[in-house]
C-alpha cells in the first residue's frame, strides 16, 4: 500500500509522497510526489533507487 511504501521510505530517511488513496479511490493505492529546484538529481536518484527496492 502507499502507506507501507511511505513507511519503508521513512525508515531510510526519505519522506514519501502524499497518500492520495482516500481522496482518489479510483486510482487505487497511489501517492503524489513533488520535487522542486531544492532537490538535487542525486536526491531524485536516491528516491528512485529506494522505491525500486521497497516495491519488489
């Protein structure tokens, strides 16, 4: 679930996306992520790596 993924991210020191599963049930288990100019490419790459790891 989005909540489980967010917890796994938090366990690794990364804040996850906003769980939008309740607001948009038609999307199933979903989260909304936002990156801005304050996030480096390395930050984004780390998020992608951890997401790939925790969603296996």
